[in-house]
């Protein structure tokens, strides 16, 4: 239980940077959708999908590889410096190649008129890929507060620059143009449009790299080619896993424009609506991300131990992930009538995908939890197989569902494809994992919690159709409380259990 408490503490700290940071970035979405029409915001969402894929490629599994070998090799610092050298070299090569081939690359992703946007985000993602290794080093050293502080500073800088470029500069150009015209006018001013978003990204990434200098200069740099070969042998299946996984996560935004060539504006509009409403469901993604930051160091550190306590800790981590994931699902869905105001009414037709994407992300989170069996047994090729299966499912179902639904609601097909694909690979990973690394997961109890959440969700939807608005939120809050009380009763939460038992009596 002490291990679970430590995992919970680290998840909370990492969650501060992930959840608060993403929430603050999330608050930029209303600004974007207010300023830019759906088809222009669709370019932002579309390009971010490609950069997410590029980030995984440029990291090529070295984060997980670093954790594995830092806990396995006698000299963790040499593992760190070798990882830095490797990722730094490939990131620099990526920037050079992108610079020379920017026009064909822009044409290949259907943005031939916007090569500068592509270059700005490409350089940003290369910097971020290199920065991920020092961030992994902070996680390995259990410096969660420094990690969270730098991540939050990154968000703060990015948001400040967005507000300056999109709101401050246009206002100052009217009242005091000399303050900003020296940089604002040469870049095109208001006509630069969404380019200011990408410029804010690259400046904030450079600033964060500078803040990580103590992690880059305070070590003895050593490169071990033999060690790197071992790390790459371990990590290359994770690269395939990561690329297939991130392509699956962003499949809808990437594939829609290719499915509707000749209808560019309508396709980008669908991508914009889809991307904006995914931001509402991102609460589940933030929780999974915070959990992931704490979970990888946790499982590899526990792997040094022996006995059933270690296995029980893994099972408890899964159970509590499901418990909190279901709570987040209910919370978002109960208060969706309020959360929808984070996006412009022009994007509200896409609200119907929010419960689908929330459920899909919960399945993906469980799938990530299950991944420990192939990471701990060094069968990372299974991660590659599962991710490729997910990618093929996602691709095929997107092509089928999106085309079948068509313009203007094709994005619903992308959401359905995500849910079906994640659910199927989650089941497959569970059953294969039972063979290679069997764990006594409390599947019965987790199934009961899922059934409870489904009943409470249905009750909440029914209340929303019959009660006045003030009563809806009151009753839905009570339903959330009921969920927590029932879970506390079965999990023997120390502070709540006496109260819960009295209530049940």
C-alpha cells in the first residue's frame, strides 16, 4: 500500500503540471474558436496531429528505454548522457532535413500554401523531443516539483505569448503602434493569423530548454555505443508502438482531409469541430498523462523487488485508475451543459462525440496500464503488435465510418472508430498478458464499478430531460457523491469508511 500512496502522490504532483497546464492551454480554445472560423482552426488541429506523430518518432522510445536501463545498468548517469546524445543528434538532423525539404513536405500534408507554419511546428517538436530526456531524468530522480514547475512555466509563457500576439498586439497597433510594430508588422500583423499560435509555441519551447540547462550541464557527458545499441534494441518496438498509437489517437484529424479532397473547406471545418470538442474530453487524457508520468518510474522501480506485494501494487494501480477514470467521466458528462461554453456555438454540433471520446480515452488508459507486462518481460515487440493492430483498426474504421456518414458530420465516425479500436486492443492486451505475465486484477470489482457508473450516467441523462436546470446540477452532484460513497465503502477508504458504514446501516 505504501507503493500505491507514493504513486498517488507523484501522480498528484505530475498532475499539477499536466492537468493544470493542459487546462490552461485548454482555455485558449475559446480564444481560437472566437477569433478563427472552423476551417482555419481546423488547420491548427490538423497540424498539431502531425506534430504529435513527429514527437513520437523523434523520441523513438528512448524515454521508456532510459527508465529501463537507468534501473538496470550500474551507471545511470551514463545511460542519461547516451540518451541525450542520441536524441539530440536525431533532433538536429530533423531540423536540417525539414529546412531543406520544407516545400515538398508542406505539399505532402496538403498545406502547400503554409510552409512557414509547418517549419515553425517542426522545429518546435524537435526541441521538445530533446527536452523530453531531461524531463525523464527529473522523473527518474523523483524531482517531481521541479518537473511540474518547469512544465507550468512552459504553459504560462505559451499562454502569455498567445494573448500578446492575438489580443495585445492588435490593440496596441491602434493605441501605441511603436511598442509592437517592430516585430508585428514585418511578420504580417493580423494577416499572419494562426501563425502567431505557432510562433508562441516555438518561443516557449526554446525558453524551457534554457531552463533545463542545469540538467544538461551538471553531468559528465559520456557516450557508450554498446549501451546505445542495447537501448535501441529495447526501444525500437516502442517506436513502432508509439507511432502507431499516436497515429491512432490523431487518425480522425489526419485522415478527414484526405477522404474529402475537392471539399477542402468542409473537411477542415469538420476537423475544426472535431478537434475543438475533443478538447472537452481532454480531461480524461490529462488524467491518463499524469498517471503515465508517475507510473513508468513506479513499475520499473518495483520491478527490482520480489514477491506478491509487487504484483498487488500493479493490480491496485489498475483498479484505482479505473475508479478515478469513471469518476472523471461522470463529472464531465454531468456538467457538459456548462463545459460546452468553452467553445463557440458554431462548434456545438460536435458535442455528441464527447461521451464517445471520454469512453475511448478510458479504454486507452486501461490499455496503457496493461502495457506493463511486455515492458517488464522485455517483450516490447508485443507493444508494437498491439499498436499496429490498433492502427489498422482505426484506419479501416475511420475510412468506413467517416465516408458512410459524410459531410458535415463525418467526425462522428472518427469518434466511434476510436472507441471500438481502443476497446478491442484493450481486451487483446489483457488476454495475451495473462499468458506472459499473469496478474490477479480485480476484474469483477472493476466491472461492478463500470456498471455502477453506467447506471448513474443513465440516471443523470434522464434527470437532465425532466428537471429544471438548478435541480439537474444538484441531483447530478448527489449522484457523484453516491458513486464516491459506494466506492469508499467497498475500498475501505480510512477517513470515509465509518461515515459510509453508518449511512449504509
